């Protein structure tokens, strides 16, 4: 009998709210967190807006011993993990140590920490590089620190596929549950606001150069001109359904289906694969398209990517057949934190029967046949949500969550 | 060049490994191992790196391995400073 995986806890740090209830209140009200980048002086850069988390003091969540050896990205995740474990109410002492794992998503690792050490290397010499560089910058650092802090000796790993990482991490967490794990800390965070990290993102050609925080990130809009980055994300506690039920846990939803794909190079004559990925995820879940109540879009806000995503949604579901939304317009693309935050948002939407809106989008571009939820949040009975995520370079993934009650 | 003192080391320990193990450190407890004070091998490497930054001495890998306690660190560094290394 294949074990089933459910999400029983969440911890959110987002530009418009720290803690999942604060985030959800702000999101339903359409209150965003995009503004000028404040972590460094970005006035010389062509893109200066981002979703920034103000008022995050690592010392409120972590001992100083951990703060000196971690990047902000891991600090976000450690804080969110504590919130998520508290939310799940799981008694870790009762979980056999090899059945407790950690699989997080990462897109760019410890940017600020790494940049600081690289600057020391090239300006002062190798002896001035700190010892913690060895553990603070690389993609698995967050997984490692969470595992050490909470005694998770089971299946551990990291998934690195840019914005698709978060769904891939949850897919991997589900695999772990089907193997030996009983509890897996999953999801992910991102801290992409250092000069080096911003320059890397600028090279993608996908960043919006708008100076208007309310209208800078407009997916499917006729005026779509790229996205803005954001920091933070969500940590989700994934648990074996049988074990969660036995301890009478509050189950947000089951991870019902998951699939990943890879797009061909643009202009190479082959079709993008997102429609197939979504179809595979539906088949994995045993759910027909008409049973999906809401779609949380990847929402790249780059015209050719928007067209590709809308075409995939229309192909699988039919035109205007299912509500589509992108609350990430309020906070930016959080890369490794983005898809986990979308999944957490989907769980809250299912819990409360309301679809959060897409912010800022006015007139849709020509030919889009999607029911994009804009303006006010929309009340709806929701049991099944699809989350789509695509990563720069061709990664794509789809994940379905479904209420279990 | 002035001597390397316990207060210098305490400051470095706090910056390198966090405040917790260093705050109560005094002459009597300076023989306690770094490990017992809560500083693991990476933290000791980091402490050694900061000492080299602040006091312009070079601690070889062998020397770093021999830094078992704060009092070890103080005597090793002061030997190097006296020798003009």
C-alpha cells in the first residue's frame, strides 16, 4: 500500500507578512510588499524594485552561534521551520530519527554571505576568507542546518531548479514519505537581494525595469514587462497521512499529484512541455481536469512565457474553464521560495474557500483565454488546487493539492 | 606590536562563533577546551582566521590544530608576535 503524503504545518516569511496568518490577511486584502531594494544601494541598477522583508531580525529566532554561520536565506528557512513545526504540532521526540527528513528547495544559495567572502578573497587574499564560507553558501546549507538543529537524520536533500525547485522539493518529500520517512521538512526560501545576485538575475533579461511598485510585475497583461524578485518563502511539514491521522493532526491537504518536465530550447522547433507536465500530474493524482478548482500560475510576466503558460492551461482545461490567479504579483518571484509560498497559499485558499487576487493586472493581452482573478478576492468552494512553476533554463513542474476531508 | 589578550580573544570568539560561550570566559576558565565552550572545529578555524586578520600573524594549519583552548590560543599567538612572524 503506497503511503500518502499530506501537509500538516506551514511557516511563511513573505514581503507582505511574517507568519502565515499575517501573510494571508495581507494577500486577501491585496496588500503587497514590493518597493525599493533596501539591502544595498541599488540606485545604479536598471531594476531597483523587489519584494523585501522588512523587520526580520534573525536574533528573534536564532542563537548568535547560528547567525554567524548562515546566510539570510538559511535564516529565513530556520525561522520558517520553527513556525511550521509549531503549526504542525508534531512531537518530534516520538518520530524515529531515521524517519525524519529534510528536503528543501534552493535557487541561488547564500548570496550575501558568499559575495562578502568572495570580495575578501579577491581584495585581501585567501587567508581572509572565513571558515563558514564552506557551509554557508552552497545549495544544501539550509537543509543541513535544519537537519542539525532539529535532529533530522532521515532522507535529506536539496532540489535546485530555480522557481520550479519548490515543487520538485515537495515531490521529493512525497517520495521520501513513500519510502521510509514519516515527517519531512520541505518547501524553501530565497534571499536574492545582493549586488552579485541581482546582476545574475539582470542577465536573464526577465527583470522588470518599471519604477512603479504597484504596476511593475504584470503577468498576462498587455503591458507585461518582466518580474521583480522577492525574498522569503515557505516551509511546509510533509507527513505520512496514516501517521498524521493517527495523531489527529490538522491536515491542510494531501499532495495528490506531481510531475516535472523540461522545455526545449526556444526556436528549436519543438513544443514546450508544460501542458504535458500538467497532464502527467493530473494522471498521477487520478484527477480529471474538471475537478481542479483553481490554478496558481507560474506567471512569468514575460510575453512569450505568458503565452506559453496560458496555452498550456487552455489546452488542458479548456478556455476560461478554471479560475487562475497569481498572488505572487504582490510579493515578487521568490525563486526557491516562490512555489512553496504558492502551495501554502493554495492550502489557505482551500481552508477558507477564497481565491486571492492577482494584483496590478489591468487589461489582458490579446488572445488570452484564461479566467484571471483580479480586483477582490473571490469566494469559491475549493477542494483541489493546481500549482504551476517554471524555472529559468527550461524547468517546469506541476503539483496538485487536494483536501482530505 | 601589543600583546594578544584574553579580552581580544573573547571579542574574536563572539564575532566568530556567537556570543554564548565567550561571555563568561575569564582567566580561570581559559583552559577549558573550545569544544566544551561550545565552539566546534569550524568555529575554531573561524577564530583562527579572525586572529590572523586582526593581528597580522600567520597561523599554519598545524598550529590551528593545536589550539585546544583559549589559553593555548593566547600563548601561541603571543609567541608569534614576539618572534616578529
